[in-house]
């Protein structure tokens, strides 16, 4: 018996040596001390031991159990310490390691110019109105004094959707929506996407416009030019000037094309302004009486001006971008140049 228990202790020690972690160690322990373990089996075998030998036998087995229990407890303690140390060293943070820099995005140049325009005009008291991109023929053309057979319809190649609907070709459509719903004074700024079947280095089938509309008593062309001067100075350069050239739009009378002095050469003439010293930036004019009438505003009491500019065009002039496609390709190497 003495030898048997000795052998079991040695066996348990040998097996415990091979346990790689506390889970494996637990399994070895169960093999000896668990419900179906070897020591438990010895206790169960007591029945077969002669009655007079039983007390001595029982004592031996109990001693064996206590020995093993304390050995396993010591081993478990050691194993836990080892595992904790491994876990801690695995989680160690190297505070001298350089941080990972997060790449920060930038605003798209069109968004940037749009925001800048809003800042400039909001500072003059304009409110923002955004109209729908799918418009009816009425708002995009007819109410803007451009009925179906009007030659000016050819100025803009329109995507017609059928049922009297189209993709708006100009944010001017929003002018009607505003004036229909509100009596003067009106002072709105209307940014948005517009669509034309047009595609080359300076034209894209989708682009952005910024529309401005002011209607009140005694509004004149002078008010328009004063505001545009302020816009040109803030957007391009402190020395920028504007000039108005006669033009034609069905919904304004008189109509003008607005040029800004070339910021690249200061007006002396260079390749950017094709030697003229001036760059065309927008269309504008005094709101046509017919348009006011269409919206229920009395043209004898009120006058107004409107202007509309292409946001991509302004961005191209401001940043020297030579192809409008760069603004829709989303090449990060191009876009990341527009940092604050
Ligand atoms: N809607 C015109 C265009 O797209 C621009 C414009 C707006 C002209 C307002 C006059 C007044 O060409």
C-alpha cells in the first residue's frame, strides 16, 4: 500500500509537469482527485478491504488525497502567476512608439466655394432657399418668360423627363417658387445642382449654380453692381473690379454679363483672360416685369435684380483649375491640395 500511494504521487507529479496551462493542469488533477479519479477509486475500493485493515487503509488514502491536493494547489498557484505574467507582458504598451497619424479629409473645392459664397451673401442679409432638382417645365422655363417656342430654350440643352418634367437647367427656377409664395422684400440665395446636355473641358452635364434674387421698392442695377463688387473683392482679390456688358436672358430686362478683372494679371492681359484683362463670371439683370407679374408681384411697385453663377467656374478661376472634370473625378491627389 505504501508503495502504491508513493507510485500515485509520482505519477501525478509527472503528469502535472506536462500540463501547459491551468486548464490542462485542472484535467490532470481531476484524473486523480475527480469523481472518477484514481484516488476516489481507491476510497470506493474500501469495501473490499478486510474490516481490520480498513482504518489503516482509509488513513493512507486520506493522506494521499491531502498530499495531492496540496501539491496541486501549489502547482496551480505557480501556473496562475506564470499566466498572469505572460498576459501582462503581451499587453505592454510601448509608449515610445510613434503614433499613427489619422488622415484628415478636406472640403471639396466646389463645397468650399459654395460655402464662401454663402458667407459673403449671408453677410449682406440673404437667406438660403433650395428648390427641387426635378422641375416642371413651367418653373424652369415658362414662368421665366421662356415659353415652349421661345428661341432662348436653345441656350440650354435640356434633359426632358416627359410629363412636363425636366432636370432643372438653372437655379432660376427657384426664383419663381420663392416669389409665388412671398411678397417683397425678398432677398434669397439659392445654391444647387443643375443639368444640361453639354460635355467638354469647361462644361459638365451636372454642375452647380448659385442664384441670387432681390426684390423690393427702388431696387436698381446699381444695387446689383455694388453687391457684385463686394463679392469679387472677397472672392478673388481686394483690388478686383467688375464690369457689366449688355446681354440677353428672357427673365431679366435689361440683362447683363458680369466680368471680373483678371486676378492673375491684375487686368493687364494674360493667357488666362485671353489678353482682355477681364473674365466673365456670371449672368444677371433686372427681373423682367413679366416674371414679377407671373408671380403676382406688382411691377409698378417693386423692382428687383437676379444673378446666377456657375460654382465650378468660380472654383476653376479662383484655383487655376483648367478642366472641369477634375472636380468630379475625385482623385485624392487633386483634392488634398485644397487644405486650409
Ligand atoms: N440662369 C442663367 C443661366 O443659367 C443665369 C442668370 C440668372 C441670368 C439670373 C440672369 C439672372 O445662364
